[in-house]
């Protein structure tokens, strides 16, 4: 695999435009697979990030995400999924994306060089002591990302910095540095490819571990899912059936008594009243396993 800067020249790049389509696709696939292999050396660091995020959320604080360009999009994708998958209120997981909503429709490079924009976004996010922030920058040198990280640390925020270049500034200033050394891209400098793939998968892993730490995943089920559409309402009923070992009708009755909340419905289906189910979950810090095993 090619190493070094994300702007370096990949050995497979030369003559790429002359190659048959199938050969190009095969090269791109191999580069994506190679990018994923860079996550394994970072597993210990990723666990530390998940622990910091869970600690912040458990303590009533916030877990923020920040980035610009392709790295910002990877951060945004993970951030937006937290509410639907784990039932986390969006105001507890603020997103700082260079250029804001307008940049999602037409991405421009200038916003990632604006430190004032980063400071303004951090102010809106209201992160402070006890909170955590995940900042992404493929090169590890993006001014927007560096300003976010530096200013957040000054406020007492625990900062996790994800970068794809060893020794980069973001890794040096982060409390929890995560190196995903994907190296040169087949399309030189296009970090939406190998770097972005590694970032996205690493964030998937971190957020799932956070969900587990908070008790929002039980036996692989999303037991804190926010059931706000037909698919998720059906999923909630299936989860209650599976975990409580009851019929579909019993699961739906339990859910109707808990306002659609899956965790307490599982306990109601096991014989708890809605009030005692909520009390038990508060006692167990939201972890169903502790109650069910007891």
C-alpha cells in the first residue's frame, strides 16, 4: 500500500486513464480494501474515543463532531445516525461542518481555511468541560479542524483527532489521536476515497461501541431506537418479541404502554409495570442486561 501524505502519488495512478474499466475498478477496490486495513492498528485508540464519548453522554454532556470537506461529510454521516440508531437527542450530538448547511449543497474549499468560522460554530455547539469532540481531517492540517480542536481543548473539552497522515498537527494537539494512515490516493488528493472509507468505518465502530457502553444495544438489538416510521415501529415490535420471548400481540401491547419506548417495553412484556420498568432502568443506568440477568 502507498504510504505518506494524502497528496502523494499512488503507484497505480500512472496511466490510469488508459486502462480498461474493469481493471480500473479492480484497482480502486484493492485501494479501498487496503485503506480498511489501516483501522486495525488504531483499535486501542478507537476504544478510548468511544469511552470518552460514552462518558460525556452518560454524564449529561455532549458529544460533538467536526470537520470540513470530505472528512466533514464522514463526520456528519455518523453524527446524523445517532438519533435514529441509539435514540440520542440531536442537541446532545452537535455537528460542526465548515460552511454549514449551504456547503452541503455546494461544497467550496474556502470555508475550511476560515478559523473564525470554526470558532463561531463551536460557540453555537456550546461544548465545554465534561464534553467530547471528534474532529476529522485527512491531512491533519485543515485550519477549520485545527481551530476547532485547539479552541475546544481550551474550554476543557476532550478532543479526539482523526487524521490520515502520521505526525500531522491534528494528531499532535488531540487528547485522543487516531491515525488511519491510508497514504496516497489512486486519484491523487481525492480523500473521499481511501481516507474517507477508513474514517467512515472507524466512526461506525466508535459509535456502535458508544451505544453499547450506554446500554443502547443489547444482544445486537437497537433497544433505544427511536421508532418514528413504519419500518422502525415494526422493528421495535420485533425487538421486544425477541428479547422478551413474547408474541407479537404481547409486544405491541407492551409498546403501547411505554409510548413506543423499547427498553421499558421489554420489561413490561416480562411482567413489570411501566413505572417499575422505568425505575429499574434508572437503577441499572439504562442497561437491560443488568436487569434481565438479575
